[in-house]
């Protein structure tokens, strides 16, 4: 984060998601990928990311939940501030959106991550359901998602919490 902030030539926001959040919050010791969203993009960010990727020997992906599911309304306000480096603000991408995207994908590690989010009170079961309800009408814009199957996975996950 510090290196990206130093290398950026203008203000912007970086939203971390997935394994990066898991490492920063503390339920994983490492991650194979750094997934992030630039919004707005800091000047020079792509050049800095290319350099950092090579220096750190890690995969950096421009990916966030809204690349796979509709964005949860108010995701920007609900994203959790991490730090400011230079003119760049770093955030955990809204945990509601992260939880829904992971439930939709449905891999065991993803579901374990969502359970960690709930256990650490980063998101509640109620917020997950309310967020699903808020994106349900937008699912038609994501033809790869079976809305009924997604709803069933959300319900099954929430039932597994009790």
C-alpha cells in the first residue's frame, strides 16, 4: 500500500477484496492474489502495480465483487477505511458485497471466509440477506448467475450460521 501510494501521481481510492482483506484483518496468514478495484484510479497506478507485481512476485488482479454480482447499494460508504498513503486512500471493499460474491461462487474457502467475516462482526447475517434482496432485481444484468440458485445458496449459508 505504501509503495502504491508513493508511486501514484494523483489522488484516488483502492478497494482491496478477497485474500488481501483476510490477511489484513487476520484470519489468513497469506494470500496468493491481491484483488483490488481502483475508483477513482490514482494516476500512475497501473505502472506502479506492474512494478509491484514483479517485485513482490504476487499476482495482482483488477477484480472486485461487482465484476461478478451487482454492486450492493451504498458499497462505497460501507467500505472500511484502512489507511492513506500519499494521496491514495485504501479501503476494504464493502464486506456485504464480498460476502455475497463469495456465497454466489460457493467454494469451500469462500464460505469459510464469509463465516470469518460474520464471526469477526464485519458483516451480519441480516446484512447479507438485506444486501441480497437489494441486488436481486439487478441480477438480470448478470446472465451467468442463476438467481434462484444464488438465493438458495444465500439461504443455505445463513441457515448454517445457526
